[in-house]
């Protein structure tokens, strides 16, 4: 009898902690699922700085500019000729990689410029489509330039040379992505 | 004799100590709770982003400041006039953007302005906003777009 009482006293009053890990795991999973670490994706651009009042914009030769016009209906004019959005990519490539052969296109890749002009009523969608095509043209040109230099692709070049060795991005220096967003004409 | 030997061997502890497991998990939990930003901004304009192919990711989230442009959400499912929103407030006058953005630029010199523009918006408004950004000399912008679904 006395033995029994002694046993009862010796049971320890502990809260079971074995399920603690499970509870913490549940909380952890809840936070993992509910929080969205969404990375913003988009088309990066750098706007031209504000022009000073008395400074004239630098002169640009007409042949170095590829003019793309997007109108209210989302229709596209490339160098004053009607074109489709899908054809812009090739037009930009021939323009930039012309290297002075055709007098209508750019003198060198470094001087080539693409000008996108919209009207005020142009839907944003149409503008982004055109801008996307122009950027894709540049991406593809950088890619082929990187392959010519013996890299797998442009990203590989950036990773090894620009990030790895801290050198200047020679491909971007050679084929400059110069895209200008022109102001619409005052109606 | 042999059975005694076996008994001894089974008595050796083979458990991994699990006492510190909750602590480890709690540490992870606290890390996730702290690192995730739950900065909810109620966007008062509708922004259905356009799709594009030539997109890049913005890794440094703390450099980014958003400008929303799109039709204003009204009661029910109706949509109003095109409006511009920065942070939590709608911008009444487009010319106010330059002061707002300039102040942000002073705080963060490497500011990237991400334009989250509804795909049905007209370019006029976007160009006005861009003109204001030039005035504020916040020149690095990003047209926020979704990745184009493979066709």
C-alpha cells in the first residue's frame, strides 16, 4: 500500500513536448504557403534626362533612326510603311546590323537608334507589344553575338565575363539598345 | 550467455535527440515571419498587366516603387476614369507626381519605378507620368508585365 502511494508521487507533472515540433511545423507551413514572394517582372527602360532649356538635343542622322509609329488602333508604321507587329523584330535587326551597307539603315550598330512614337490614344497594350518586339530583337542580337564570341548564350557571357571577371559588357557596348520613346505630336 | 549479450546491445540508446527540434523549427518560423513583407497596399485601380516576352526580373525589391495606372475601381464591379495611384493614395493632379517621386529618390538614390499600367489604358496618361518622372529625374523605370504564356 505504502508502495503505491510512493509511486504516485513520483510521476512527474510534465507537459508533453513531443507535439511541439509538429505545431511549429504547421505554423511554418502556413507562413510558407501564405506569403507570396512575388518577383516583379517587366521591361526595364531608362528615361532620357530632362532637357535643359537652352541646350539643343544632339544631332542625329536620319538614317540611324528606325522610326516606329503606333496609332490609335494599334496599327504599326515602320519607316512610314505599314507593317505587322511580328515583323518589327526583323526590321530592327536589319536596321541595327546593317553596318553601313544599305543607305536607308544605320551606319553602325553603336549608332543605331529605334524610335517608338505613339499617339495619346494608343492603347498601352499595343505599345508594350511593340516595345517587347524591339527588346526581343536586341536580346537575339546579343545572343548571336555572344555565340560568335564562343559562349553558349548571352546570359552565359554576362555570368562569366561581366559578373565573373567584372569586365565591361562589350556586347552591349557594341550593340547598344537605344530606344527612344517619342512624344506624340500636339494635336 | 549469448542472450545476455544481445540484451545489452539493445539497451544502447539509438535515438537522435529531438528535444531541440522545436527550437530549430521556431527559428525557421521566426525567420520566415520576419523576412516576408506583409505590406498590403489596397490598389484602388484595376491593373491587368500586359504580357511580354523580353522581360527581366527585378531582384532588389527594396529599390522598387510602384505607380499604378488604370481605371478606378468603384462600388460593385464598375470601373471609373483612369487614375494614378502611388503608395496608398490616388493622385489627383499628375503634376504632384514629381514631388512625390523626388522625395522617394532622395531616400533611395537607386530607385526603380515600376509602372503597373492596365493594358487598356491609353498612352497619353503613361506619357504624362513618364514626363513627370523625368522632371523628378527618377529615370530608371520598368513596365511591369507578365510572362507571355507559351503559344
